[in-house]
C-alpha cells in the first residue's frame, strides 16, 4: 500500500516494491513486474547486479563520505576515467540532474560575464525541454506547464527556440547570449529527437555569437542511447555536458563536465555540494562506466532498442501513431481518445512498468542490461494491453 506519511508529490501508484533481479521487480505481495522504466532511466544496470552490489558493499566498509576539502582515491580514479571516456577536461560532481544543470547554468552565467560583461546573460534552451525542478532549472525548462504562477517570479534572461527550426537559429543569438543548452532527446517533452544537422548548425550559430554550447544529458547520457554520450551521435561537440540518472546505477549522483572555453571558468567557492562526488557514489559510478566499456555492451543497447521499436511497429496497432527510438530510449505516441496514462496504469496492473511523457506518449527506458527474455515478456504484456485499448 502507498505510504500515508511521505508527501505524495509524485502521484504515486498504489504499488510497493520489495526487491528485484535483473530487469524484474517484485512487490510486497510477491507479484512480478517486468521493468521497462528503470526508475526513469536511473537503474541502468537493473537490480542486484553483482559487480555493482559488491562495489557498494566494499566501499561502504571503507568510507561512504568525506568532506570535499579533501579528495578520495575512488573519486580521483572515477573522475579520471570519466573524463577519458568522454573527452572532457574537468568535472563537478553533485547529486542529481537538477544540481548538474544548476552548475551548468552558473558556469554559463560566469562565462558570459567574463566574456561580455553584464549584458551577456541570456541562456537559450529548447521548447519542450526539461531541465529540473529548482527555480533556475524550471525557468530553463521550455514547457509552460512547469511554470505555474505559484512559483513565480522566475529568473530573467532565459529564452527558448524550437528544436529543428532552421529559421529560429538565424536570428536568435547575439552578444547578449551566454549559452545554448540543448537537451539531446526531449525526454519529458515526449521523447522528441533532435536532428543532428540542426544541432550542429545551432551550435555553430551560438558559438559565432560568442556563446558556449551545453548539452543536457541527464537522461540520455551514460549509454542510454547506445553511446556513452548522446551528443556524440548529434556531433555538435558541447563545451559542457550534464549527467545524472543512470550515472551510478541508482546511487544519487550528478555531474557537470566541461572542456575548452568552459574549462577553468569555475574558481574555488563558485559552486559546491556537500555530498557531491562522495566515495560511495563514485564507486558505484565506476562500475557503471566499466560495464558500458565492456566489449559489445553498447552495441547490445542499440540492438535491444531496435528490437522493441520494431516489435511495436510490427503490431500496426491503431492505438499507436508513431514510435521514436534511440538506443533504449523509446517513445510511442498513443492515439486519442486513448490516454497514455491509462495505458500506463493498465500495463502496471498487467505486470509491466512504464511511464508517460509529453502530451500523450508512452515512454520506455528499461535497464541497459535487460535480457532478451525480459524484453519478450514485457512486449507480450504491452501487445496484449494495446489490443484491449482499441
């Protein structure tokens, strides 16, 4: 049963999970669920993944946290390996995607100030983007539904442009622009794909105006799309990348990576986090990174995503109008009057965890190491529920 004491800011369903294995969850009554959600792309290696469990246990026996006045051996090791794997030069560690994006926003503002004075403060984001729940990241989010009057006033100097709109980038950027922030796939906006040629052109235009270019990879990063960073596939070479969600396999962690013009912008005291980069999180994150770099792992992410996409398309369901997919990040548009949230609820009742996104999209983001058997079982549930939604 749902908790009566924890505030229900999430609209949680009346299901209480007790444990899991692989991409399979079990509730307190022993009911089995195939997980096509992974804690919204957080549990990147599923449940009870032995190398991850072992690393967390061993690190907990050494040290869980130290003050950031010092560094930890595992923290240094992980930072070095992450930067090598992503071709970045520096990293700030936090605890969440919102914190990672807060760091990026502050970095952009300081960069603008150092390279244009007080007038270079504007940060452009994309319409239908989502960047977090703090006031700054809500303001950056390009969806009006996340801007209720009760949280106003929002911060000044944030503007939006429409993704894949070629006309918009012709006049958007000028000497007041500090940064362009691109969410590589608009997860909360409906799993909307950003065109690579447009992203490169937008980045070129922003840089020509003197701005830096940043990528929000909180959901797309760390293997979700079949490469360590989704921006690798888009090819616009961001100066800043933000990460969180799957970075540490379920342990709270976020990161802001920077290079080139963005490297060296932060100075001591500019931005800090008490828990950021603690040894426990870094030990877990190191296992995730090592797993992603295992031969054939990311190729399997691509093939598994294609398998799910192709299966849904092959059903030719009148309930589904379109499917968008990159790696194991998949969105299926549900045709009204059927509502995606109702499909989500029916799937949960049938033993499949999913979520919704955007106006009426079913979002599928399973653990990256989900087995073929679990995929087949989840697809069978999905097909049955869609057939009964007609």
